[in-house]
C-alpha cells in the first residue's frame, strides 16, 4: 500500500513557510503604516507601534516588603535588638520624619520607607515591649525586606519596543507607569470566504449531500484572537462569476484574502480559473500533512492564500502558515513555537515524505514526565481531533513512524487555537 499523497517534488514545509513570510514582508513594506492611540483597556493582543519609555520609576520610592518595623541599624551596632518606636507609616501615609540610630517605626507593606531606615524586620519576629519599645528575637539584617525604588522599572527604561504583542501583564505594566493610552498598529484586514456548493451555514436547511461548513468558523475565530479585522464574505457557490465577484470584493478591501476549498484539482473548482484571470497565484503542493494543497500569490491589491477545504487541513495550514503572514501584516514579531520532547503512549504511523502535524493530548504522567497520546483518528476531515487535542505531534518529513515509548516532539497549541 502506498500513501497516495506521497510524491517526490513536493515543496518542503520550511521553504513554504519562508516564502510566505518573505512575500508578506515585501507586501507590508509598500503599505503605509497606520498607527493609532488606544486606551490601555483595549490594548490586549495589540501590537506596540512606538517605543514605550517609562516616565517614572516603579516603585517610585523605597518601601517595605513586609508588615513590621523599619529600623535604623548602625553599622557598628548590627547586633542591636532593642529599638525606640517613634511613629508609624501606612501605604499611602508616609511617616513624616527621619529615623536616627536605634529608632524604629511601625510600617505596613508598601508604605514608604522613611529617611534613615536601612532594614525592615517582620512583625512576627518582634516583641512590642511597650508603646515606645520593641525587642527583636534576633538581630536584623541590613537592607532586609526593603523594595528599592525602580527595582521593577527604572525611570526612562525602554519597556516595550515596536512589534511586541501586548498581554494582560503588559496592560498592568502600562497602568503601573500611569499610562492611559498606547500607540499600536492598526490591525490587518483579512477577508475570508468558503467555496463549495455542498456548504450550508448553520441555521440553514441541509439538502441531500450538503454539509454544514465549519472552516470559516474555525479560521475567523482564530483571526479574532490574533486581533485581525475580519471581512466575512460568507459561502460562495461553485460558480465562476460568483467566485470572481467574491475575489474582487475581497481584494478591494483587504490586505489578505483567505478562501477555503477548491484548491485541489476537483471538477467544480473555478478558483484556479478566476485566479489566473485576476492575479498571480501559484498552486503549491507542500510536503506537510495535513495540508499539502495551498494556493498562494497576489491579487491586484492584496495577498491571497487559498486554504484547503478539509477542515483539519484548513486549520493546520492556517495555524502553521497563514498565522505567520498575519503576524507580518500586523507588524508583530514572528516568534517560534514552544516545543518539547515527550514519550508517545502509542505507536505512531507515518510514511516518509511530508512533515506531519498529528494531533495529540500531552500530559505529565504519574512520575511527572511528559507523555503524549496520539489521537486515533488523524484524518483531515476529523475536526473533533483538533477540538479534543491540546498539541501537535510534530513529525519530521523523513521520519517513518515511532514505536510506543519513543520520544517525539510536542508543540502545545498556542492561545489562538486552544
Ligand atoms: P475541496 O477542497 O473544495 O475539494 O474540499 C475538500 C473537502 O473539504 C470536501 O469534503 C468539502 O466538502 C470539505 N469542505 C470544503 N470547504 C469546507 C468548509 N468551509 N467547511 C467544512 N468542510 C469543507
Ligand atoms: Mg469544494
């Protein structure tokens, strides 16, 4: 039995990835960059467009890391355990005054350290002998429990550079700098449609032989998580003029046009004819599985990617190839994925020839070692395999399969898929 998909002369996956990235970089270099200022509340997932320099130090003042007592320890009396208490400092209510040798104030976590304080002892180690007097259980350490001004962020520090995708912690960091707005790039516009006479949208009645289409739903949901502006052109029937119309409308508005279906050589696939008319598009056979057929090229005003019709192929092709294009069009740093090696709990079947992104469920076993269970159904139509999985098992093109217990590369699904 031979794998019908294995043929020599396929384009290596890495070459396809690089060619797509190069084309996207070339496209974006010719488009004026659109920058806008948005409230930090809306910043999550956006791409930083201008360097962010901190206008203040964080924290802005030396402060206590503990509830306890701020002390003035003298360098020649480090063993001192008895101190005079001359006041108190609370977060937001500093002590007005200076500590001299042998003096202390009661201090709360986050309260500003007074002049002269050079250590904080936590209250658990302190006995309050009287209103004016404390005794430490053991001598304090110089500089203990003090958070220094600027230890989080220094004044004038570069906090973010262009290309950085903002996360929840980043939004908090901006808030800690007192920022209310941030300059980000306008998101890329991505138009998408599905082709196929058999496709119906959820909510419509199915005729004999029809299916509910799912690709637009998976891909648009990923696009939204990636922050793209989506132009949804719906389902287009296998009709040459309808397909041409859809392409022209999409091209007029979008930076990237995505279609799904009709890129393999089927009888009713007019995509190729239309693209030959209006654009410069290559039909690639990529040495990847699932995936393989991919149309890619340029329309008069935009880039175009024709994803395969099979739902798993469309999802995986988007994940591993289109995502990069979108990163480049977003002006985002293109980052490699996090991978690690895990032990497969079952035999993995594979023929040499194509890089295979099988779906699996990775988890730490009882010994705390990472294992991965390959899902039994790996067909390109089995969308539930992606829904159930939490990772790809990334199998190199030349590999011929693995026995149970062997080490394989696992790539946990990134946040835009899981
Ligand atoms: P095609 O690439 O158009 O030959 O389609 C390959 C397979 O994917 C066929 O079984 C189609 O019915 C299916 N398919 C195409 N587009 C979609 C879609 N948008 N959602 C779900 N399945 C699809
Ligand atoms: Mg079709």
